[in-house]
């Protein structure tokens, strides 16, 4: 137990572990005590293991299987667990991963370059819902997603707001499909001076929008490329900077959709595994998304390290490593044990040193 790495969970208390205001209350029960307000708290507070009655190893193993596409019925049959326990653990892990994403990804320090967004139609027991995803092309980083009952402005605002919160301004190219509501939502989220103040403060200088419209006629259909906002020179420059070569496409978000369909059984087109509530799908999305960002190595992100003139050593990276959010590949236990800020704490207090940031964000 290390009290220097802890912080009081009381929002009204300004105690910091660096000042020696946190002490050990009970080593047997793994509890700390704040010397200022006198509140005691467990060492697992802020992690996915908080108030967990089963072993941490079993919880980590079950969550890992869920994050990589193992069916829930297979987990129930293998570990002789109640199905409701598995779904509850999924919700607990998804809520934790959402907090990790908000702390590490949505902090406004990324240079977006080019982002791509798309929506997936999902069948549930209560009808059809929509899942929206957005990613950064250069680092393959998943920036966030949203779940809604309708494919409309509210869904697109929820999806694109994660990209806007993660970016620090500058130039950005947004590649989407032929859904025309994007052209109404994007100016609300990015850049225009007569719109959101937060977008003004971030200083989005150039916002270009390209669309890839698919017309399914016959066996192959036809694909049309269109520049909806910006000039051809801006689009070429941003594409060359983010993906090296090529032209207007949504191939990267389509590959990410395939990854989510592989790991979330409810997203498969012809499936009998349906979720009952949109919240369950949202928790599953956050778990898979954070696992993809921090725990999964991407083949297209590996870099060559010359050893000899005729031999190279390849360094494999995760999207979070490519985006400089971390310096190593996380294990599932490390992701679940990552400490989120206590309830009531703001990002401004974290950046002031009250809640210590990781060394790669400090």
C-alpha cells in the first residue's frame, strides 16, 4: 500500500497524496484514511474492482473474454456463473472504461488531422437502435461513440462531440457517408464563430468535410466522392498528412466497424444474440473501445527499428501508443485497475496537481 499515490474521494476536501495527508487505515482490509476530513476509503475505489465480491482474477478473465467477442453463454457454461452476474460485470467494466476514456482521450490535446465517422444499425429485443463511432485516421485511435434510438442529430452530436473534445484545434478533415444531417451537425460542433464557445476557444482554423455516397444498384453499385466543405487543395493536404496517400475514403472506419462487429456479438448482421437495453450496448461499446485503444496492437502502426543494414526490428504499437497517450501496451488488469477521478472532481483540479495525472500526460 502506497498512500502517496492516493487522493481523498471527498469533493470538498483538498487533501493530496503528495502532501502526506493520506494515511493507512487498515492494511488487512486495504483501506486508507484522509487526515484532513477523516474519511476512510478502500484501495480499489475508482477502479473496476470496487466492491467486487469475487476474485479479481476471475473478474479480469471474464471481462477479457467479453472484450474479445466470447459469447456470454459460453462464459456462463465454462465458469458456472449466473448470467445476470456476467451482464452486471459487463456494465461495471463498461462504466469504468468510459471514465478512463474521458480522462485520457477526451482531454483536448490531440492533433486530429483526419477523422472518420459512421453509424451501425443494431437490433434489440425492444426494436432497432443506432450505434455511432468516430476515429482518428493517423493513429487509428477510437475517439468515442454514442447510442440512440434514432439516426438523427442527437446521435451525430453525441458522436462528433467526442472528437471535438479530444482535439486541440487547428485543421481537421471529416470523412463521412452520404447522410446529409452531417452537414448540419458539423458546423455546430466545429469552428464557426457564431456557434459553440468551446469550439471558438479551441481555435478550429480549417474544417473540411468529404462524403462517400454509396448507391446500391445491381450487384456492385456505384460510389461517388464529394467535397462538401473546403477546397480540393485542403483535402489533399490533410489526406497526405494523415494517411500518406489515397483520396476520399471511409475505409478506416469501416475496418473499425468490422472490429466492433467481431467483438460485440449483438452487432453481427444475422445474429440471435440481442441486447435488451441500449445501456447494455453502450457499456459493451466502451469496454471494447478502450480495449482496442490501450490493449490491442495494430499491424498498420508498427514501426521499423534498424538493427543492422540488412535487418530490422519491428516495434508494434497500440492506437494509444501511436497517439502518445501511453508508452506501453496495457494488460486488461492494468486497464481495469486504472484509477478514475472521484465523483465530483473536475479536470481543472486534476491539472492543478490535486489529482496526479499519469507521467505521459503530466
